[in-house]
């Protein structure tokens, strides 16, 4: 690990990393002839997406001491993401993930993380707590809560963020702890186990974002408005419920914004949520209003869905603004 940065990061994400192996043809993997590789993993992709908007970003994660791990460490700075908090774990392989492409709405993922993913070996003692406390946005995902020692490391990080916020004489309005409800059943013994862990994490989050199925695991609700209300009741300031082909809803204690989806030709839906996350982070950092943040993030997700890969598909702010000019967001449904 390198020495402490002389400044606070705009955004630090923590959690999953992998090398994504993407087919260059649609259809069953057994029929695919060529593949490409790119850096992947939700938390890592969000850092990359945020960096595309100019954020000073870093990711806390772990890889194997192997060629794929070296590829990740080398490639992150090329995306504008600091690798100061990326360490290796001896005896474990860097994860890889394969996807199949069945546009427009079926993109199976196959995770190779056995016997254990290095990113679940993040320990509390290894955390750069001072940097976590100072970051303007700290982004984690539910996957990091699925196993020890990563689970305890996340709880220590949340506690440090909360303590730092309470001790600040004038907390910044653009300082947020975001919980991505990124639930994947393959990483958990049961949905109930995930529900218990999410309940604890939500006590420290200011923003929660997830799709309807993830909200059901988190708070027992699939109806977007009821799910958002349940998240707000847990203490978050902004609740965002992604509804796939029905759009996206965001709710605070005094505002509701719901946007319909953009009509696009979907190439690969994977990574759209991470592009959404990076754009959401940018809007939070800029202090935008809820409707502008949601429109910007919604467009980012749509753009990524029109491209083959994930990390390399993350759009810039200019690309999103151009997309919004060419594809105006339909009038928001507001309450």
C-alpha cells in the first residue's frame, strides 16, 4: 500500500473486482469463437465510471498474485482510478466472470470465484480508514457483506464514516455513503442472511440504490414507492429504485422523481447499473437536484447498454449530455 494521499478522494469504492471475459458474438458461450477481456466487478466499475466524469477515484479491493491481478493493477490508472488500495492475496486467484449475450434482456453471468474471491479477504486492519473518512463519496455493495473478513471490514468502514460525519462541525452536503443493494444469490447462503446484513449497513448509508428484486431482499418490498419509503424509514436520505424497462424512481423525504426509460437497441445490459452508479456519484458530488441527477444517471445506464463491455463502455459527461440532447428525457412523473 502506498502512503496516504495528500488530499481527500472524491470517491472511494470498496468491494468486488474481476477480469470480465466478454464474447464478441451473441448466443450460447459454447458457440462463441472470440472473446475480449476487461476490468470488471461492480465496485471497481463504479469507480471507473465516476473517473470518466473527472472524479478523483480509488477502489479498495484485492486480487490474486497472478497475471490477471497484475493486469488489473496496471489498467486501473489508465482509467483514472488510483490503485493505492489494491493488494494481492497469496493462494487465491483473481476472479474471472463470463457473460452470455441474448439481447435485449437476457445476459447470464458465470462467476469463477472459488474457493474464495480475494476481494472478500479485505480485513479491517488493512483499511485506509483516514482516506475512507475523508472521501466525499464512499460506495460499497452488498456483496462485500456476504463473507468474513470482508463483512467486518465493511462494518468498521461504515462506523468510521459515521463517526467522522458526527464529529464534523459542518458536514458537506455532497458527502455521502452509498449502499448499492447489488444482491447476487450465488454469493449468499440465503436471502434472509443478506437481509440481516443489509439492515445493519443501511443504518450508515445516506443513499441506497437497487432494483426491485434487490429491494425485496433489503426491505421486503418490490413496489417502487413502498420500497423507497421503506429505505427512507431505515434512515437513508435518498432511495433509488431501478425498474428496468419501466424506468427508475428516486425519493427523498420531500420529493419524488420517476423517469421513464430511454428507447435504445440493447447490446449488453450488464454494466448499465455501474454506469448509472458512476453518473449518480457525479451528480451527488456536483450537488445537483434530484431530477437532474436521475436524468443524468438514467442516460448513462442507457448508453452502456448499447455497448459490448462494461468498464470500457462507461460514458463521459459530454457523451451523456449529447445523448440527452438527442434523446430528451420524457417529462418526469413527480409527486
